C-alpha cells in the first residue's frame, strides 16, 4: 500500500509546504507548520472560491447601502455582543474553554428563537441527542421544540441544512466535523478549514435561495492551551463575527467578548451569571467588579473602563510588600510590562520607590483591562498600599500616564464620569483634558496633568 502524501500547513495563515520549516514561507510566522494528510484534488478546486455571493462590477457610490436586519436572541447581553441580534446569512464563531458555557448559552438562545417562531437546528458532534435532551431538562427547557441532529459528516450536515432551511443553525463543534473528500482526520487543519469554508459558503449562498433571508450559522470552536481558537488562523477571517468566552470556571460569572464583528462594534462584552437554570444576563455588571468593603482599605482604587460602548466600574487592587533582593512584579487582568513601566514613572516623577518591594496588582472580578486609561488608577492603588492609607470613600480615577509623567486624556471621559456619578461616587481624579465644562452633579472632580499632582491631591484628601 502506497504511503499517504503529507503536507505541512500553517496554523496562522493556512499556507502549505511540502516539508517542515521553522518559518512559514507564506506569512513568516515561526513554528506554526503542522503535519497533515494531503487533501484530494476535489476540494482544492474550491479552496479559493469566493465565500460571498458574486456580482457584476459596480461603482461604490451606486451601490445601495442597506442596514442588515437583526433578530434578537431573547438574551439582551448576547444581543449586545452580536450588535443587536443575529444577522441572516451571517456566520458566527464562538470559542472558549471547555465547560465554560458555550453550548449552554447557544441552546438557551435557540430555544428562545424557536419560541419566537424561528426554525432552529442544533448539530451536535460531541454529544448524543440524549445528552443534549438531558442538558435541556436541567436548564428548564422541558418542552423545547429545537431540532437536534447528531452528525459529524459535512455532506450530511449540508444536506440537512438544505432540506430543513433553518433560520439559525449551531454546529457544535467545528473541530468534530469532517468531509469525505479529505483523507485527513477530523480536527486536522485541512478538515477544519475546508468544513468551515463549505459551511460559510452555504450561509452566504442561502440568502439568494431562501425567501426571507439566509441561514445564520454559529460555529463552536475549541481553544488551545494559550486561549486562542484551535485550527488555522484563517478560520477567524472567514467568519463575520468572532466571540470569546472568558472567565474562571470556578466563578459564577462569564464574559462574552466580541473581537471581530462585521455587523457591529468590536470589544463589546456581555456579562452572564451561571445559575442552576443556565446563563442569565447581568443588568449591572459594575457590581461584579467592585468588592464590597464596609470601609475603604489601602491599595484599592476604582476606575471606569470602556468595554465597547459600555462604561464599567472596575476595582484595581494593589499589594506592596517587602520583597528582598529579587522583588516580584505580578499583575492579573493587566499588562505586566506596563506595570513595570508605571513603577519606573512612579519612582522618577513622583518619588515613590518600590525597587525592593514585591508589587501585586489585580483587576477584581476576572475582567481583563487592555486600555491605558487604567494607568492612573494602578499608580494610585500602589501608592495607597505602600503608604498604608486608603483612598477616600467614593473615589475613582482614570487616565493614561506617559513616560514623561504626564497624564493623558482617556476617550469618552464624560460618559465615564456620568456612569461613576450614577453609581454614587463622589470624588474623581481625571486628566485635565477630560475635565467637564459643566459640573457633574454629586461629583467633585480634580483635574491633573502630571503624576506628581495626582499624588499631591490624594495626600490632601487622605
């Protein structure tokens, strides 16, 4: 028997090479080539076919710009992340750690859409129909009319989609689906890429074939140990929306973050709480990220961060302790390299030295803050912990800090201040450029343009 031909496929761009190379010849990424069985000739003909419907060449100004019709899922937090609801003919990729709640949330959403009169289909490749039914009973969906198909062969799934013409179909998960036209095993780079391409092409083409709109397909994806979606990176480029489930499996709270959305804003988050009856949306997520201290404690500073269009109040906690000759710098939910930079700025421009101290910084509630507007709050929390004096009750701060010690403005500062005032905060230190022209009711605002000024204001308040 002849040996099967193998190729090496890049996880980042999907490019192939006949032999293993340390560097991908297509995109230049290192150590991303994975061996797989070569695909047969049939699917390679369609590999570069357009995933969208083709049309004649037209001038951009002559094309009618119409908004996409959205269907609410019945879960406000999920609709927020999707940009208002599901879009006909759209393709959504949802990733997350095992057991974090992907299948639970999607099954709840399908049941809600079914009750709205939508035709739904749940394709399960990891569980049997009986297991899905058992989970629906646990979620209180005893009389659910959602159609379930336990199948992993792509051709049978496409035939079922074509026969039933659902409004929304969930494929759980894309790593379990395989095509007979490929000789590689399910879950391989080639299988994942080709199956996702065929399903995406079906969703885009269904709009022209189905009266009233196309099929919205939701793909559930596995994640690697690093937290990225498993399979080729080209998978994220094929789909319209990419959602990530975040949160600790030991915590009842989950975050769903949109990192790509052709139909809405990116970096939107939805906040859910895991209950006995499934995932429930959290109407006031700021309460999750604020610890309930009866009295102010040293090392705690509240900031207002932006997640998409939503301002959130998050508590930043810092602990400074004697560390000896090799002090540690550890941050959870914040960039560790930025923490080292802020400590250097704090020493140079504010005279606060932490060279021989261990510094630990944490964003409460498991939230991850990537925007630089957290700089000022982090520095004030570190100064509070080092001095052993708490910041005033009802205190917030936000602002980016530069290497020269200047405090730079944060985007949409007025919305941040209004959200803080609405939740009862009374004192704020903000960049001078974010100082409102009109006073915010119930909020005393101290505008600063240097780090040392912010530290002086805090000493005066405490």
